[in-house]
C-alpha cells in the first residue's frame, strides 16, 4: 500500500502532502475487503454515503501521525447518524501528551490495542472523547476526533446535544462529537472496521488541509506542545477553536 507522507515529529514546517490517488489506496491483504477506496465528487448525500465501504482493518495499522490526516473526510456512522470528520489530532508513543504515557491501565488499555478500535474516555468526568486507535497492537497510539460536520440524522444529533441549531457550534469539539454519537466509555475497544454499531466509512480526500499544534496539552513537554499534529479540512466552518493556530502545511 502506498503510504501517505509522514509529518515531522516536532514543530518544524512539514512538507506538503501529495494527494493519494483513489486507486492507490488498496490493501493487498484484505481478502474480500481489497478494493480501491472510493472518491466522490460533488456534495455528499445520504445515497452516496450508503455506497461507501467500511474502512478495512489494515487501513488503521499505521503510525498515528500518518493516520490522522487520512481520516479527514471519512465518515463516522452510528445507526441513522452520519458525521464527516473535519478535524483530528495525533497522539503517538513516547508522546508526553498521549494517554499511553501512563502505561497499560484499566483506562488506557484500549490505546494499546490494535489499530481500528475505538478508545473513548471521559474528560472532566463529563465529555466522552472518541479516539481511533492507530498502529499495531501494543504500540499505544491514537487519533482524537476533534470536530465533524453533520451528514444525516440532524434531529437525533440536536436531541443528543440538546441544541436546536445547525451551526458549527453543534459539532466543533471532541466532547460534542461524542455526545452527538451517543457514546460512553463502554464503546472503548469497539472495532470500527466491522458492520454494526459504530463504523468508519470511506470518504473523499480533502483538497487542502491545515495543520497546527494540538489543543489543551500545556502540561506536555515543549517539543510536543509545539508539534504540528493537529489536522483540519481547509475551507470548512466545522473546526473547533482556536482556529488562528492552523496554517497550510
């Protein structure tokens, strides 16, 4: 499989990524899941989402820093709710901001599982934060889903969020995404590459992305605080604050 360009570990200017042709995103060891990841033009509709394949297990078996930008434009689906991923953050091994720094505990054990599983934790005891585990089993890395755009199930999203609005405030923040999907920590370890429950579907690769430092990790080492490991779709309003720290790569 052709690998996407890896972003640098620290806050140096990363080199621009080249778009990955849809026909190149094929995993040779997927058996019946072996297929080109689909590219769709024009507005996303419920019909086009229904045609999109669930991303295979092997899609997630890469470094979190490679996986994070590749998740932009993909879809999270739980029952009638479909969200398109617009902003993410990478958390890696030996990263002083990663939950894996604590080692394997009852809370962090899912982070050390195989890539493609969910890791959901509570922030401030209130907000369910959805992460996608990255890399091979035992590595301890994940990608936090920071923001999404709604595709289907708006009424359910609004009910769960207790907000009757269709503005970006509805889904711009990781706690809001977890609430919109109706998640709890019981979803940790859920396989996102299988049908049923919570799934990640293929979606269009963004034309342009933005990068910047991660949010709310002031406790981490300076090289990790400043690392450009936050990624967002350029040109969309569905991005969380602060936006002024995001720049083209």
